[in-house]
C-alpha cells in the first residue's frame, strides 16, 4: 500500500530535518563554471540535487522561474522533478494555482492526477476565489496520496494588505485557517497523525504561526522567509511540535551562498556549497 503524502513528508523531516530547498533558477547567480544559458541551469541544478541527496528530503521548484524559458524550461522542470523523485526526494511544486470549476480540475489533474505531465508530490494553491477552487485538489490528494499546500499567511511584506484585514475582529488569514480546518481533518491519514493538507505560514510571522497552530493542530506548515528574508531558525520553527509539523523553505540561502559565484573551480564551489548546506541544517537542528 502506498504511503500517504503526510507520512512521506513526516518521514522526510524525521530522516533529514525540516529543510526544504527551493529550486529557484536565477541565471545571474549561477557560477560561470557551469556554462551559459539553459545548459548552465540544467547542469547546476542536477549537481545541486546530487549534493543534497542524503542531506535534504524535500525540494520546492518555483514554476514561475522556469516558465520564462518556455517549453524547454518546463521540460527542464519535469526532468529535475523526476530526478529528485528517483532519489526519494519529495517535490513540492510552487505554482499557486486557484480558479473555479473545470479550470481548477484541469490544474489539479495537470500536477496531481494519474496522467499529470509533471508528477509533483504536492502543489501550492491560492484560496482567494473561495473553497470551491480548492476542492478538486483535495479530491485528488485524497485518492492519489498527494498533498495540497494552501496560502494562509505569507512572508512577503505586502501580505498585510489583505491577509491582516479584520473580519468581525479576526484577521482574514485566521478565517482562512478556520475554513481549512475540516479539510485538514479529512486529509489526516496514515500512521504519522499529520494531514496531507499543508498551509503556507511565513517565518516572518512567528506569533501568527503560533495562533494558527491552535486552529490547525495537525496540519504541516510550509514556512518561507528563513534566511534571505531575515527570519531566524527560531522564527521559522515557532509552530513545530516535537520537531515535526514544519517544513522550512530556503532558496537563495542554500543555492547561492556567499562567494560561490566567484569560486575558482568546481572543487572550490562544491566546498562552499557543502559547508553552507551543513550550516543551514545545523541552525535548524539547533532550533528544534
């Protein structure tokens, strides 16, 4: 019997820690030793996959940074996804989809369905248009052992424009969490006790994360904002329970450490990358 997404995610955190490496291709940050253009992006991320194997259990590719490359960029994203899954690394696709009716069903089938063109383990979705836009994703998550990651309290400065607006004295992000709570319970399966529903809660809002944990006690949090956006490891793990229930995303802080782009050769770059990854993992482990 196939493991539920919740159990796979829990196993990854227990085995390798809470770090999730965001796969965000920024050509200007990739060392010249990997070449030029899309070939350099491919070579770089395949090498990153090789170096994090056995040290990190989860990645999060950002589809919006592959799409500008057109069909070849999407083909590369699919290749990296399959390469990661071949090594047992979970793939959380950051796509932030959200629409009504048959369009929502199309998005869900494209990434979570049996004939998906890209077989992600989970996908991020935007709840702005209402709960009906999420239900096709929940249906496939339940039937296909996949995960759904809903934006609740994001880490960007503009999040307050809408997410902190008050509705009957309660911030909108808490109202979203309340709406999600029954689905979190419905998608709670497997042996871990966690749900296959995840929510995005930024590391820049640790106090909000603690409040949301009371509303969503067994829903894992995907936490961006650690490192590059200024949040500490303690901030990022504010809502963890016995070291579980939180996945901490880091993209630039892992992929592009200080001095890596100026590395004189591959061995020099590899040493900088490996040492930085070790330090990031150690900082998170110390905060658990």
